[in-house]
């Protein structure tokens, strides 16, 4: 289970999370994508998935019946998002305990099946929801997304600090929107300063924005895509870093809720 976090919103967290899901899938993995950004769920839109999670009854070995949530299947990915439960464009105005309950259900009561990776698009920042989630999920590690400017990097360093405080390994940093406007290399330098891996950069490219807006993030992985090589390279680096930490600690096959 890999969290994709950031110091603030709008830096491309969902773009990177969706790209990791599609990219790892194209490398042959079975992937789920949990949209835990309760403030701005954008995975349903970006992937173009319109289904609804279904609640089905399951029979326990001891004969009791439990209700399990089935994620939406789309493009071969298993998706779960608060965005499937509220109409697009409607604000989610729940307070902390409600959000906590919903996210717990997404993790503990969802029938994810056998997955190689579950990518979690985290809420931005280091607030209550991000912190609770990081402690609740049994994460292999976190990928921190950042844009190249110094001002954005300050927030990213705070996000790194939050994960480290709750003992979640940092798989590394991704620089997004690299290019003329925001500059280049800031995240790589910050990663070096923090002694964490640098996972690569995603250049600022109209097609990235267009594919997200037009509900077809999958198209970033077609042959003609200008961003394909950069994204695939990041996916491979993430897989490698995740493998390193995964094999260092005892394997967990079930989701552990640490409450
Ligand atoms: N590398 C990029 N090039 C161009 N546009 C991008 C890039 N990365 C993200 N975007 C666009 O920037 C906006 C914010 O990205 P998003 O992934 O929604 O950020 P976050 O989830 O961090 O709030 C979206 O419209 C997205 O399509
Ligand atoms: Mg987002």
C-alpha cells in the first residue's frame, strides 16, 4: 500500500496517483486506487469511471453474514472514492468523525481482493485526516509530490516530516510540473537534503492536464504520449523503492487498522 501525499493541494498528487496506478498496471501488476482525498476527490473524474461501489453480503466461515463494499472496476483497476458517493461538484461537509468512519470503511470493509499495489491518493497537507489515515493504513511507504519552486518545497518537507513521525518510510519525492514556469531541480535538491530517494520528474505538459480534464488519464500511457516515458520511469522507481522497504519488514497480507 503506497500513499501519494503532498504538502499542499494542486501540485499533481492525483495526477501522480492515477499515473502510478495505470503505470504499474501496464508493467503487469494488479492495482487498486483508493481516493482518500475527501476534500477534493478527483479520481472518478480523471479515470472516467462512473460506477457505484456495491454492498454485498458475504458469508463468514463461522456462518455469520457480513456486508462488504465492492470497489468500482474500471480499466482493470479497482477504484474507491468518496466521489462515487456524492454528486460531482458537491462539497463534502462532514466533520472529522464522519470522515474517519468513511475512510475506515474504505479500508477495512472493502473487498479489494488480491492486489499487488494499492495506491492511496491522500488528502493534501499534514492535517487531521492525512495524519489519521497515515496511522490507520498499513502503508509500505509514501511518495511525496512537489512542484519545483522553493515555496512549494517548504510544504513538501513538512509532509515528509509527518510521515517520518508516524514511522512511514518515504519511498521518495516526485517533482511535478517541471519546466520553464516553475523551474527545475528543486525537488531533487530537497530529496538530497532530506536523504530520501528522488523518483523523477514529470514535465509540465498540456496533455497531462487535458487527459485529466477529459477523463482519460489512461491515455498518458499510449505510445504517442509525450509523458509516457517520464511516468513509466517513476513507476519503476516507486516499485523498486517499495520492494526495498517491503522486504525489509515482515510482510502484512491483511490491512491492519491501528486505532
Ligand atoms: N505535469 C503536469 N503538466 C500539466 N498539468 C498538470 C501536470 N500535473 C498536474 N497537472 C494539472 O494540474 C491540476 C492539479 O493537479 P492534481 O493532480 O489535481 O493536483 P492535486 O491532486 O495535488 O490537487 C490538474 O488540472 C492537473 O491536470
Ligand atoms: Mg487531488
